[in-house]
């Protein structure tokens, strides 16, 4: 696990950089990930998003979907202007934040004081209609090696409990046991087993969660990971053991290290099949100025 | 171009089927597409979505993005409850339809009279909060071969004009000239050159568009394509030459053939590099009941 | 309490009528109400609407208010185009139904089967973008006599309990005790004491409520009331004692009798001062096609 | 027209004051206005709000109304849980700012630099979810004398043109010709004739408008008016003759003088009947933290 603390885990791609650790997905890295594919078996790593998706009050509002155009009325409108083929358009209206369901955080999502990633002043970067820089439209398509670190069983059950801090040592041991060596450009997915409560018991899902704290985040970012994903709401442990801190892993990963966070993942299928290394595909829709985006991460082996 | 009219271009995967022609992406088809990748060069085929994205009144409402939580206020809220690490959360609120920017249509998007794909009664399928079946969460990740049919220059310029119907014969000739044979499970992307007006001259982009009509759509679906994409708003020619018909290609593709439509694509980079065959990745976020989803289609060669 | 069952409590103002019992507010009625004012003391009968306002899932979505334009960013935008007087515009975006906070129901709010008020077919009247008839923009300004029937103490406490049906006999006795005779064109406000839970204990406010059932509603509409208001969510008792019926009072009042309902009223100040007869002002904003509107009802004595 | 420049046209009701010139509507003032009513004839001074309502980009977003619950689906949902009386609930979802259609501005709507009315720091007052002070829920019901100053014919036509500044001298002459003397606690409505374009020719309505500039605003506020209304989008002339200034009348009225602005009024009926003095009723719904509210102003004579 050789790595260079001066090179990763920090903003080190120039003053104009907006993509952070995604710089580490070189063409060679992408090629290697794609070439590792064998049978092209596919794992869908996403939860379904609907009005029952969990959200964290008050900083997140609920997801709502309703209809803007419905087939009956669209047909009637069209008949009134002489259209006879009765094409009934169903078109919804969605009110949402980008942080609902399975999603990826943009680097501009969380500040450290008045600074965003790469020392950008938040005051100049965030406007009324989104991020003028570091928005999710800057994030490139991510095709790289993904690794699963399944720590769900560490405490002897099938999932960790809320507030349970996953340590760097535990991550290292889990990786070693699976024969995995984290390399620059990798995306690491951590399975805590907490995803079982997503949408089935939101109250429990949200009252806290197992996850990493800053030490494990630093351990990962120092090795050059592009993103850290987890089967929970925030990747990081909630509540933080230090009650004077909120979202410190977000601050380190996004604002300091330029490392993306992927939340509300569905990792049970990978774990069931003991798939720990795979080609991972994450393609965030380009919502300009968005602080994140809904995604459909897929693992291919 | 042997094909079986009885097999594709119709709903033929059983009464319970909800994924239509995506059934044609077999593991072997996906594997072949992935194995065709050489250097892993990547083409981003999506436009950026923002409040300036074109939309078709009145059946589509505008995209709006505003802020729900901003760093300054989030920090102030957290300080009031004893948090001292000043994590400033930027979280937006988006009001949108799924049919804005580069997106894929769900099979339940358009009806033929009171029927949706696979003869499902629209009255039983569409409710106040979306599609109970045929929603975009049913669409599988699409990893398959993509083909570019670049017809932009057919009229001697660099793009076709609004109302210009692209015929099956023109598609066939374009494919033949590029040495392409459409096969079941392929996704065909048609470049008309109209995408140049997306977001730069929305009035023009929306006043009409070049595209296919039903004959070309039938020609494609009969060959077993999974989806048809285009660098315009609706895939199909607008206005339809027959002014008594609206969205007949949508009706045929979605409701009859179970073939997806992908709209507002950015295809200029592929055309510039004369890339006509590629591994295409389309991963629609699983918005339950959604009549479509924003996507970030990527071609890899 | 002479009244004519053939005249009121039914749709009896012609086939084109869209205002129902508001027809009973004649100029003379309005004049009399205004002339009854003595010191012009004013009672505000409305609750405050915010994100903490109660709403009934799933048929009502939550109220959300966020900012579209904020002073800092507006000033910055204006400076960039040469404006120097630093006018900072604060403009919100609200996502709401009209049935939140203190509001009035439009006659088209609830159907009886496939019929709305005045036997209008719901299928022809409700479209994707609201009511083509019977919307709240049809409701005239209401300036008429208001009567308070304070039944909060009927069970010996300071409020009635959830599920408690208020009978016509109790209303009649309450009116008689206060020396009140209901007359055509009046608006009757019923105080149950349940309003104390509005916004302070929404779970309780919504788990049920005291209120009238159909017999009391018929008793009121037969006397020619224009509207019935209450300090609860639905005017009517919830849950209905007959568990096979939902909103029967809404059906009778709105769809049969053309009588408006006013919900989530704040009636404690009137009760404290024992004000039972007053000039009542209700001025619904004209939201075209709206199924209701937020209002600020005011009593003047 | 005796008045005291030290008393009105400035914030002079104490450091905690949040209602500004509404303090001038004393019980005696309200009583006098109500007692002036003769036949109780009513004039509705509001426009209808719908998706065709004009709005000023980019600082205002469009009004949208769609359905959240529709009768057919509500009946179906209820039948599934054993309800048999087929109450079909029609409930809309509205996405709007408070500054659409006929509305009143809250005192916290526009800042003068970093200060709102009464020298309140905007930074402390405006949060992510609205105004912590000076929101529209603070505005009291307004029942007072209204005066119409009809300047529409000043240039010999039936309306003034865009950019036409209405001067204090013209207002004074118009008042004098009508025999009107402005008194503290009055609300002055100015008719320019521009309202004819509301909703009928929005492009013209918004490309500019006739209205007052700061001198006329100061002349009015110095006389103790509570609010200034107009049949245009912003009360004030647009564009301002001084192109380096935006919304200076808003700054003076709202932020300096604590005087409310009422916009998009419908004043033609009053003018037709030459009604220049009346009892004016404005009852803003209490939307907490709102920067304004839709209203249904009514004049009664």
C-alpha cells in the first residue's frame, strides 16, 4: 500500500482543477478496469427513489413526484387541435434534491468554513441557482476499478449498528482478507449492512448509521481513491462520536481531498456473491450547478 | 439485414414484460460490446441541463434549480446547536420533468389511445404519483453496441432542417456506407446536426426538427434495436408531415415495439472522429414511476 | 329557524352557476354585515402557514418554502450589469397545495363519484392544470355575517376529542344559548378547541378530529349558510364513524349544496371575548383552476 | 397636505417594529373607512393568477399549477381500503413565488445594501427558508381608506407608456382634481392603464412600464400612506431613467419608509365608475417568512 501523502488526499491538480481525484482515472486505469471484465455479469448497486426515500431533515427536503401531463388529458388537448392518433403523453413533475436515493455528491456540496474544494471561496462559487464551479456537471463519467470492503459482519451480526465507527485498521484488515490492494484511481465501496433499512424502516435508517470517521477517510484518500461509497445516507458515521462535529468526512473527502462520496448504495448482491473487485460504472447526469446527481452505479465482472 | 417482423418491433416478451426490447441485450451481447473496447477512449454524449434547457410547451414544464440549504446558513444553524467544524452544506431543490436535457423515455411515457406498452390499460397503470408499471425504474442498465448513423450532411449542409423526414432508405444507405449492419440488441443513434441549437437557440431548436417518421422507426425496430437516440428533442420529425398526427414514432417505438427513445443527445464528437460503432453505456437512475430519466450516455471505443 | 329545504342545501342557482351558496350574499346582506360593525375591532382568524403546518398524507403534500433570489446574490448580479444602488431582492419559491394552513375549499375540490357541484362531470372539468370550472377564482369576495358556534366545552373540557361527532341538536342548542338565529347568507364557524394542536402537535392534530358529520352539515346548509368553517383540518369529524365513508361532509357541502368549507381556523380569540356575531371578511386570491386558496379571514365587530 | 417629514416616510416606530406604516391604520382610521361605506358595492381589484401570469426573469420564476390528487385516482385509492362513498379529492400542487399575480410585498422583500427595513441586518434576517423577521405573516389585515389616483389619461391616451415617470406634481394635481387629500393611514392606488397588458400581452407588460420614481414615492410616504398600489408589475417606472439604479422605489418604500407595495392590480372598474375614495380591504395570508403574499384586494363603497 505504498502511497504518497503529498500527492493524494489533498487538492493537488492545479488551481483551476474542478474534478479532484477523478484525475486519477487515467485512460490506462479505465482500460484495465474494462479489460478485467470476464462474463459481463452485471450488478445494479442502486436503490429505488420515490416519495418513500429517506431524507435528513432539515437540510434535505422530501422527494415528490406528481403528474404534469396525463394520457387522457393530453389526448383531449390534442383532439381539440385536430390531432387524431391519440398519443397520450405521461409526463411527471419531480421536486427533489440531488441527494435523494442512490446519488453522488459534487465536490462543491460541502464547505470547510467559507472554502470549497481547491480553496475556492464559497461566497463566489455558490449563487442562487447553484454552483458556478464544482457542480456535478464537472464530474466526468467514472469507469474504473471498484472494490468492495464488506465490514457488515465485523460485530458478529449481519450489519453494524448506528454510531459504529469503522476504523482504518478494520478497512485494511478487510481488504487484506479479501486479497485486495487499494490503488490510485480505485473507487472503494464499504458495506455496513445498514442499507437494509433504506425505504423499509426510514426512521431507523436515519436515526444514526454505522460508517467511517475521518481517520478511515484519510486512510482511503491517501491511497488515491476517486470516490468512497457506502450503503448508508452519508458514508460517514452518524452521529459523529465528537458531538461538536457535523459531516467531518464530507469536509475531508469533498473539500480537502477532492474525493467524491456515493450514498445510499445497494451492496447486498455483491456481498452475497463475494464479488470484491469489479469494473465500476458511474455516469452522473450533467445538472449544471448541481451539488450532486442521482446515479445508477453498476458493477460488471 | 435479415430480421423477423414477427419477433421484434412488437411486444413479444410475454404478458408481464416491462422492459421491452431491452430483453435483446443478452449477456453475450453485452460481453461482445465490452470486448470490442480497444483503448477505452470515452465520448460523453450528453448535453448540460439547466434552466436554459429547451422544453416543449405546454406538455413539459421548465427546469428550475434553486438552493434549499446554503453553506452560510447551514453553518449558522449548526453553530446554534453546538457544532463547531463549520461544515457548510449546499443542497439544491430541483423542479423538473424527467424529459429535460439528455434523457431516456420510459416505455410508459406515451400511450396509443388508452393502451401503454404490452397492451397495458393506461387507466390502471398511471396514477397520481406516476406509473405503477413501465416506469423508468424497470429499465435495466443498458450496456450494448451502439451505432451512429450520421445523416447530418444528407442535404449538403452540416445539418438537416426542421420538418425534414429521414427515410428508412437514407438510414440504410448511411449504415451501408459506414459498413454497419444493425443487429438485435443494438442501440442506434441518429445524428441530424440539429443538436447545435440546444441551449444556444432554443426557439429554433423547438420550432421544429429533422428526424425519423414511422417508416424509419419501423425499419429500425424490426431489426431488433433496443433504443433509438437522436440529437433532437423527440427523435421524430417535428412537425409531423401529417398534421393530424402527434408523436406517432413515440407511439410505435414505446407503446408498440417496446423500444426506448433517447433525446437531446450530443453526437458531434463521435461524428468528428468518425466513430460509428462503439460500446454504449446508458444507466438510468431508478426513479419509481418516472416516465423517463436524465442520463449521461457514454460511448467507449 | 324557518328554512326551505327546496331552496338551499342543494344546487339551485341554474345550470351555469359556479359560486353556489355565495349567491346568498346579496348586496343587502353584505351591507347589513358591514353596518353591524361598531368599534371596528378586528379578530384575525388564521393560523400561520409554514413547513411545520399539518397536512394529511397521502392526499396532501407538504408545504415547502425556499429562496429563489437572495439579497447578496441579487446585488452581485445587478452590479455585474452596472447597477450601483444595491437593491437586494429576496424572493422565495413555494411548493404547496392550496389546502395548507387556513384556507377555503373551492366547490370543485371534492366530487361525488364522477360529478362535481351542479352536476358537472368531473371528467370534463378537471384537467392536468386544474379546474376548468369551479376553481377558486370563481369564488367571490365574501363579506357577510359570521356566527361563532363554540362547542368546545360541550364535554366538560376545553376541547372536544378526536372522532367526536357534533350533532345538529348541539349546534342548535349552542346557537340558541348565544341568542343566534342562523339566516341565509351567514357563514358559520364552529369552534371545537382542536385548533390548539395545529402546528404544536401535528401528530395529534392529524390522528383524528372532532367535527360535524352529514346531519349537522345538512342542518346548516338547509338554512342557507354560505360556508362552514372550523378550527380543524377538515371541518368534518375524522375518522368518520362509518368507516366505509371518507369526506361525506365535503361531498354534501361542496358537491351537493355549493357550500364552501374553511379549514384550520384560529377561533380562540373570538371565544375568549365571547364574540359570536360579527362581520366576516374572506377574500380568496384568484388562483385559476385552484381547488382552494389560502386566506386570512378576519372578523370585525 | 400638512405632514411631518420627521414622522412618516421613515422607520419611526421603534427598534422592534416589523409592520412599518401599517402602524398608521389606527382603530379610528379603520372605523372611519368602514363607516364611509354606503351601498356596500364591491370592486374586485385583482387579476387572475395562472401559468400565463407575467413574471420578471431572472429574479422571479414562473407560476406552475398541476394536480397532486385527482378524483378518479383518489376514489380508486379509497376503494382499495374499503371506502365506498366515492369522494374524489382534487388537490393541486403549486410552485410559485409570492410575487406573482396581484400581491403585496413584505417589508423584507428588498434590501438597501445589507440592510432591510428598520435597519435590520439582512444577513441575520434572511435564512434558507425565508425571513426570520419582516415576513408577510407580520403584516396586519389592512382595512383603511383607499384612494385612486388615475393618471392613465395624462398623456392624452388611455394609458401611459413604458418608462413614463409619474411625478409628484402630477399625483398632486390628480388628487386635487378629484378633491382628494391624502391622509395618514391611507393606501394610494395609482392607475396607469398599463394593466391592460397583464396576461394578454406579457411581453409588452414586462418590457417596461409607466410608474412612479423616488420623488413621487417620497411625496407619498411623507404623507403617511400605508401602501402604494399600481396596475403594473413593480409600482415603479421601468426601466428606471437612471440606468445605474434598480428598484429604488422598492428600496425607499419597503426598506426606508416601511410602506408596502401592491402590484398587478386591476383598477379599470374603479376608474370606469370614477370611484376615487373607498374602503379598501387587503388581507394577506400568513405565509411565515414570505417576502410577499397573493391577495384579493377589494374596494367597498
